[in-house]
C-alpha cells in the first residue's frame, strides 16, 4: 500500500500500487502546478479527508475537477467529471514521499500544443 498526502496531512490518498510512469504536462494549469500525474481507475484510489474538505477547480472544458487542500493549498489530485468519457483519477505524484516517486520514469506530455507525448 502506498500513501500520498498534502503538506499539512489534511488530504490523504491511498493506492495499492504505483504506476509504471508519471506524466509531466505543459498545459497552462499543469505547468503552474508543477504536477507529476499518476493515473488510476476511480476504484483504485481511496481519498480520506481529516478536517476540511478539498476545494475544487473546474478548468477549461470542465472535464477535470482539480482538488486542492483547503488548508495548505496543495493540488492533490483530479477526477474526471461526468462530461468525460474515460473516468479516472490522477494523483499528483509530488504528494508521495520523494523516495517513493523518484525512481518512476517521467513521460512528458504536450498539453499546451500538440496534445501528444513528446519523449
């Protein structure tokens, strides 16, 4: 079992396994967040909130609901909305301990222009 959490520990995420890769996207929001996305099916992810609920941001075409800790502000994960055909949850890999995530290969995705992987 692998655990990820925001800086203050209000948002805790648990998964049974790590992804084979994480994705670095250069779109306008991901570039600003500095995220490394680890993708999962919704049933593979358990999100637990200790005190304060997350705040959400529906970006662009509103296919993704980005979740942020309402206490420390970390972007912890996103979930597909009902508008999206492929339902998934992406955990911001930077919420895992560095030792957990540092050996996972990073794939670069051009979300700003071509909408393709670029490595």
